[in-house]
C-alpha cells in the first residue's frame, strides 16, 4: 500500500487533491481512499488530507501516520507544525510547492537524508496561476507527484481532474498538472 499525506491551508484544495488522486487511482483499476483531517474549519487554517492507493482492498481507516509521500502545499507550515513526522527519508518522497530549492527553506539538513530524485520543489502555485488564473497549487502538485513517484499515470490524473471539474476548469487544471509533470520529468 502507498500512503500519501497532504498538508496545506484551508482554501488551497488540500481535500480536493486527495480526492482527485484517489479518482486517478480508480481510473487505473486500483483501490484507493481519500479523507481529510480538519482542525478549525476556516480559510487559512492548517488542513491535512490523506490518500491510500493499493492493488488490493484497503481496510485501514485511520490517518496516515507513516506516509510514503508527503505533499506540502504551503511552505509557511514547514516550521509551524511537525510536517515530516513519520516520513522515512530512506524510501519516502517529498514534494513542496515553492519556486525555491529546499536549501532556501531551511530544511536542507533534513532533505540531505533522502534518496536522489525523491525530493522536489515545484512552483505549483505559479503553474496554476498561468493555466487557471488562480493560485491553487493542488492539481499542479499532483502532476509533480505523478512524475516523481510514478504511482499514478499523468493520463489517469488528467482524466480524474476532468471528471472532478467539468469544462474549461478541468481542462486548464489538467494542463497545469502536465506542466508541473514535465518540469519534474525533464529535470
């Protein structure tokens, strides 16, 4: 089973990201589940969402405490909460929404323990702004997730995005995901 934990703030589409990722897994005939964990339910408050993907039925229902991948949608959370709790740097993946490298984020000593090509920063908010006109990093980050982990195909993610968001919104978000995917794959 592959477990993903997504951290962000209310209004950034954290819960939607987990849902879309699970739909993408379903597109590939995999089993998946997605669910959120809220503190105070308001815009800007820290939000965590979880997604599990497996070839077999998933019976677990508790939060993801030992993620295989961690997606950080908002860098202001890096030093405020224990985001990295449970992530095994020897095998895990870390994806952070920022235009900066991790050494500019004050986490370079932590990141040094990861395998090569298991950590990436991606300017997901910028990709989202370019394609959708809104700085919602969630879907672009999922494109980076597909490129980095190869757990879900980009095509499946794009189909899931178009299923979740009808019309031009889905099309533009699918383009943002592809741009982030290409930015990671070509690096």
